[in-house]
C-alpha cells in the first residue's frame, strides 16, 4: 500500500498552501467535499495494513476528492481550511516527510542598441524552490531551475541541493551545492527576480554561465550560525568546497563532481545585524582558492568583499565592494568592483537607481576579457499584486575601447 500512498500529500497539500481569505459562494459544497476527504483519509489510515488493492482504491478516491475540493477552493478564493493534520497523518502513514514547493518566474522584453543584438521577448527562469523537514534537526533544500539558453533550447539546472543539520542558533551545517557566502547579494537573492527590486542582478554578482567573474555557486560543506555578541548581532559563515573552474568557456563553471585540483576553496564571512538598527547589516568575507588553467602556472585567487546595507518597508540602500586578486608567476593582478543601489516605495510604486563598476586587467588570464564596465541602472517597479510585479528599466554600460550600450528592459516577475 505504501507505494501508492505517497501520491496523497501532493493533492492534500493543495488544500493548505497559498490560500487567502475571501468570500466563498460554494462554501457548502466545499465543506461536503472536505468531509468526504477526511472520511477517506481516516479509512486509508485505518486500513493501512489491509490488502493493497483496497488501500489503492481508497487512495484514488481520496485523490479525486482532493482535486475537486482544491479546484473549488482556488476558484472561489475561500478562506484557509483545516487540513494540516490530515497532511501530517497521511505523511505518517506513508512514511514520507512533507514537501513544500514554491515557484518563481518572469517574462521579459529586452531591447538595446548593441550591434548584432535583436529586441526580443524572453521567458525567464522557472525556479522551483523545494524544502522538506526530515526531523527536528535535519532538512533538505532544493532549487531547480528550468531556463532557455542562447540557442532557445530549454535545459534543467540544479542550482542548489543541500542536506542540512541544525543543532541550534549557533551551529548549522549544510552539505551539497550552495550559493557562496561572498558579500550580501549572493545569499540574499538567489534565482528569483520577483524577490529583487531590479530586473537583473548587479553584473558583479552575475551567474557563471552568464559571464560572471565570481564563484557564486560552490559544492562542499557550509557552516553558519550566530556569534554570542549581545545587541551587536554577529553571525558567521565558513565554507569549504571545490571552487570553480578556471573560467574556460568550454568548461562547466561549477565543479559539481570533480575538482580540477586537490586544493579546496575556503570562504569565511562575518556580519553584524545590530538590534538597535533593524534592517541594517554590515560585514566582510574572504575567499581563497587555487586555479590550475591548462597551459598556465597555478594561480592563487583571493576575493575580499565588504558590504553595508539597509532594508526596510520604507527604504532600501545596498552597497558592496569586492577586490579580486590573482597571483601568477610572481605578479599580482587586481580587479576592483562595486555597486550602490537605492530605492524607496511610494504605495505600490518603487523607483530605484543603481551604479555599477568593474575593472579587470586585460593581462589577467582568467577574467581579462571582461575589461572595464561601468554605468547607471534606473527603473521603477510596480507591484500590481501581492504575488506579481511589473518593472521598467533603463541601463547604460560604458566599456573600455568598445562602444557604449544603451538598454531598455521590461519584466513581469511573479511567484506562485
């Protein structure tokens, strides 16, 4: 019977997730359906040791009833109904822990004056964020992204997969693929454009497959927690992982199963969230790794990052600076980069402005092709729903020895 019971949580969960209070003209019908669901679930639990065929029949009936009830509830906008106990009961009977799923995506229209580019509609990343609490101390986090590449073909990327252990507020461990704790933006905003104010990420924190210079993803182990510090609110992050490849365009940037060398990357971050200034955070991080590009000497990579940010319901101010140092053959090449972003909401409208800067030495064998990039980003966000927003954005990129680029982007970002 257990090989069929695992289907029930997927349908019962629809009764408990994402519902908002509202009037319900089909209240009586919904209550009847719920009553029938509860009866069927109780019967399944009572007969969990009975013949598999009987349990399967009851499970199918319960699934159908759940489908109808959930559809009626979503259509009418009914108030949240009691169902968590039923979900827990079925999960207990099936031996499966509950899974919570949240989705994010966006639709864009992008235009710019760069030679050779075309103005296009674009489907953004479909981000499925899933969590499951296995016990009081163990949990699993998964972030799966479906996105199209430059050839218009869709592919599935596993952006995060973490098996997590939580001892207390002071010590937590996560094993798997994670977002590296360099600075603030990379761990505050993952693969959801709906959560971030602007259309896109600062190019300082661009993803590896989009030409980003930082190891924003890593595979290994991460420890985090609070540091006893009273009202200062200190926290730490310590990470050990494979690091990223030497940024060859032919290689997968994130070393998911094989490191190109025996050395491991290490990142240590410390930040403060003082209790006397809610919404403020400041901190530093230091990242260290060795790169072994083919045909070149070993490169020592150090990345130093600092940030000071303030976020509240009435104001947002983000400031981050990063210094990337590559030591190769007795010389050291440095890449400074920073961005500053400010925004303030006016009812449902939030105008914003950001200035970005990055300057990589042309002699750097790893990231020298990026060169000098800087310029402003200005736009406005309109939250026309609690789960959806429209953004209109202008950006200008000034480059070394290259033509400047003026761009315009619109985006509908949403969660479900």
